[in-house]
C-alpha cells in the first residue's frame, strides 16, 4: 500500500531557497514596520519599547510569510505529483 502522504517529486531547491529568502525579507520588513509604529507612538525614552516593537514586528512578519511560503511549496508539490 503506498504512503498516503507521499507527494512524489517535490518543489525544486530554487523554490525552497526563494521561500527561505522571502521569510527573511518578510521578517526584515516586519521589523521595520514594528520599529516605525513604536517610534511614532512613543514619547521620551523609547529604547526598549522600539526594540520590542521591532522584534514583535519581525516575528509576525516572518510567521505570516512562512505560512504563505509553506502553502505555496505544498501546492507546488501537489501539482508535480504523478497521477494515481
């Protein structure tokens, strides 16, 4: 009996690398947005607040981009699956 979760030949290594760099880029953009939003809303000494805002923004951006990347890679693997 064949494995029910076998996807056959998966996406190319280039697709995995593009997904990896997309997650990194999403994290960087999220950090920039988190820093900017915290910097605008804070008055006075805001060193730790802006750092926390940047970290939270980076995590949210990277996780969101990672979800989309995983879904895209799984769809690519399903398209390349041989017919049963």
